[in-house]
C-alpha cells in the first residue's frame, strides 16, 4: 500500500513535494495539472508523485 500523497514511506512530510505543490497552487493550477506536472518532472521519483 502506498503512503498518502505528500508523505514519505515513514510518514514524515516531504518538504520538496510540499513546496512544488504550494508553488503550483499559488499559480492557480488545478490539482490535476499539478499531478501531471509531478509525473512529468519527476518520473522516476515515487516520493514526488501525488494522485
């Protein structure tokens, strides 16, 4: 089972993911747009993925 979005496998928050998402939200991006951008910019980093 995957950890919830924005958390690492040990439950701590991922500050890099949080910053990425916050910047996109400040740019008025939708959650879907942010999710797509994460997959494009970090395709091999599961800790930088969100649903």
